[in-house]
């Protein structure tokens, strides 16, 4: 993974301060330890699942589903997986009914995931599915120790797995929350963790990404009042759900009151997919208000060599320049052209992340890169990166409404 910045940022004092804060923080914030974890418990658990199970269904929302979905959808088109994976992450009745129509309940194992053990959306969907499949052996519950969900699971003699200590939901993809469903489907979780570990080691041991991450984070923090919208422009459909994961991570972590003031701060995340969003959102970036920073993500080698045919179409002879061009080259030319156009326009902070190919290791690297960047920016704009009082406020009101009947 490579990251090239197209803006100048030199603030050694701020960079040093941010690095020291993160170095200290890693000793009590749990996600930093995940790349180095022992996966023995997860692998052993996965081996217990019957080979007759053809489908895994996750019942969870937000951090309980988005990370695993990002990895699964990244790898699914290029890897022959052992099981299909579905996600129940909404209380939309049409969505629930539609998902249930797509697989055989008898050969499905359900993972019910809730860190707190009392997530309204998760429990409501589980209750419905339990009326259709009431065999406790069809369920595994992933939750915090001693949560209400664990107590329930034990009461019906269902399997329970725990989250590691001090790992927030949106930072949990490299924990049991993400690794269990992915491993059950044949995703190489050791490679995923290896990618994350390489980024972690590079950052904390003065490697090639340390300076880039610090410069990028300091620039975003220093200019967050002007460039308060942060966009990812990913040039592969396989990264669509990674963008959704990033939107939750960035928005829920950074949109806060500052710790030492009453100011509202944050950077609004937007996930875009090229080239289709070149035909819409790029116009706003190019000539709209200068309030956006932009990160392009492209894949160097798609390992798919389909080519535009060498044929001439009547009245479209001008487009014969496309003939014999691999689609993989075309999409990256489109990415590079958009970047160059924005550089010529000026006034927009840009950088490019390049992934060499579609592998678990590269996705693990990308995930941990963005988790580190989020932590750095949170520290620099003076927010608690790991709480979510705004989200909790809505949950409290909903529970009151439910109690009132």
C-alpha cells in the first residue's frame, strides 16, 4: 500500500505531539492490539461448525456488521468462498423479508452481534428470526462479557463469544465481531491481520507510513474548519462497502464537542465510487465550495485481463481509441485523469492511496490505516474519538417511547 500526498504540511511540533499521544493511547485502547492477537479461539470455534452449514447470517448493525461486510464484499468477486454471508442490519420489514427469501434457514448459522447486548435493532430482528428457527444451536452470540445478551444466550445453552476489552464497535472489525463471520466463509483472517500489523509496525516503528499519516492527520486537523468534508473516491466497485465502513468510523468518531471547550467540531465523511461518481459528485468537488478534501484509492493490478474488443461501431469511430485497452487500465486512467483535473483546478487537498491488488492483506492494511488516521485526527481536534453520545441520545429517546407503548 502506497500513499502520496499532493498538499504541503509541515508541522513537526504538532506531528510529534500527535504521535506521542497515540503511542500512549495504544496501551489502553483495545483496537491497537488486534493485529497481534492470537486467533486460536476463533479458529477452534469455526472448526466446530457443521459442514452442512452453507450460509452465515449476521444479525447486527453499525460496527457489528459494516466492517465484516466491507471485507467480504471486497474479496467475494475474486475468491471462491466456502459459504455465503448475509447481513441483517436494518429494521426495514421489506429488507428482512427479502433477505430471508434468499437462503435456506435449515442450513444457515446466525451470528447475533451486539457489544452492549441490548441493541434494539439487533434484538428485534433476532426475535423475529427466532420464531422461524428456534433451535439454539443455530445461533452464536458475540457480545461483551456479562451483557444481557450473554445471559440470555446462556439461558438457552447457545454458543457465546466475547469482544476483547476496550474495543469500540466501529473499531471492532479485526476482533471476533469481524473475524468470526469472515473465517466461517473462507476469508484468510491471518492475512487480514498481517496487513493491519504491517501498517501498525510501520507507524510505531518509524516506517514508511509514519510521516505520511502524521502529515495527513495534522493537515486535516489544522484545516478542519475550512475543509470540513472529507471524501474517499475509490476506483473499484469492490470498495463500495469499505466506503460505508469509513463513513461510520469517521463520522461517529470525529463529530463531537471538543473535550476542552463547548465547540462543535468534526469532518463530514463521504464515500464515492469511480468512475460512476465522476459523472455526478466530481462536478461539486471541482467547482463547488472549497470545503472538501479528497483521497483517491485505486487498485494497481485487478488480476482480471478482460479487454475492450477491437471492433468499430458505425458513427462511433472516434472511440476506436478504446480498442484493445484492458478495462483495468481504463479505470485507472479515469482515476488519474480526475486527479490531474483537480490538481489543475487547485485549492483542493488531494492524496492517492494505491493498493497493489485485491487481497485480504491489503484490506487489513487499509482498515488499520484508516483506524490510525481517525485516532490521530481525533486527538488533534481535541475530541474523545471512542464515545458516541449523539448516537446514545437517540437510543435513550427510543427506549422511552417503547416503554410508553
